[in-house]
C-alpha cells in the first residue's frame, strides 16, 4: 500500500508518496479501504508543524483527514460497522492517513455513506459539514428566522455553512470574490459582497451570527457586524483567540471534532440533497502531491481538490 507522508515538519517539499503497512484496528477502531480523499487546509497546517504541540515529533507522519471508502475490518467493541460497509468520515488528528490506499480511524469518526451520495461527493463532506454544524448549532444555537453572515461563503466550510444555515431556516448574507457570486447566490445567499471592495466595518446590516470561514475578518470588524447578543465564530485558533473566547461570551473559536452524531446529521443532509460541495479537480494518488501544493499556494478550482486512490 502507498500513502503520502513526511519525515519532518515543513513545506510541500517534505511530502513523499511511500509504501506502508497497514496495522490491525485496535479497540473501537475501523480499517477502511480509501476510495477518495479531499484536501483541506488542516492537512498542510499539520504538516507545517503548526499543531506539533498536539501531533508530537514521531515520524514518518501520514497526511490526509477527509475520505470515503469501504470497511476492511473492525476492532474489538465496534458495533456500527462491518466489513464491506460504505463509509465516509475523518482520520485521527495525530495519525492522519486519508491520502493513502487505506487508513485506520475511530468508529466515532465514521458514518455510513448514503446510497444516493457518490463516494466522490461523500469524501468532501466531513470537515466542512462538521465545522458548519458545530459553529451554527453547537456554538451559536442558530434559530429559524435569524440572520447569518458568512465571510468566505464560496469556500468549502463557507458553502457548507450557507447550506446548513438555510436548512435550519436562517437567512444568509456573505462575502466572496466576484467570480464566485453567481454560484453562492444559487445556494441561497441573499446579499453577496465583494470582499475586495467592501468595507465591512461600514456595512449597515447586523447579524445574529457572523462566521469567519475565510479567517480574514478582523475581530473588531466581526464584532461590528453583530446584533446585540449575537455570536462571532472563528475557525482559525490561536492562543490569543482562545483567551478572547474566555473573556467574551459572544466570541467562539471552532475546532473540528468529529463525532458520530454530527456526522449522522451531515450524512442525512447530504442524503436529502440539502448539502453538497462542488469538486474542482480530481487527480490520482500518484499526482496528488502537486495538487496539494497548488491548493496550499492558493490555486482556485471552484471546488474541492479530490484524490482518487484507484
């Protein structure tokens, strides 16, 4: 088997496609044959060492978090899956491994793939869907009829946030580039602003929830967009932001934590046709290192970068 891994923290040059041997799933774990994996910013943030206080200094380290595939085998205590089941979900943060032929992850990080959702589409759902749901529901307690502003509404987490907010009965405004405006309007974004030309500090509207999915909105500007009692959501955790979250009731930092309940909600939304993310480019595993580097460098594809294992 092959997977993309690295032997030291660093830039794209550290990535290598190498042979590896899949172990046996432990207690509460599932081994999955990966069909497709989706590229997310967390992949290169981990590789760059931005979270090495969590991931440690043991190498080689495997890359990739979001994937779809079929169950190979299950460890002791696993009750929700059996060999052959179609699944999608996330790899373990410390171990990664989705950018490879097979991966071992926790049972709670997986959900059964709906029959009418393709493996390609399913691979794109986990991180964006979980981030959207955690922010809007778990942190902000979004209610029907409320107003949401999504900074970066054309990105993967942004698009998922728009769709989940609409699904929950909220009205949505957002920011993106001019080239993406038509696409996000089709998702139901009522008021779309060009992030390059709009001074959001002077925007007249106020919102119950502001979600900075692009991680580019100054915190003071985010606060200025809130209604009284509103919630500002930020998905780019830093020590200062965690400190701010401790002293400000309206500021919440979002860290993606996979769990079965949230993944089930994501799967149901995809099954109903209410949650889908576009695929911008698909390459084979042998070509994936170049695509990861391109996406990391800012390449725009109009959708997710997807890696096919076969």
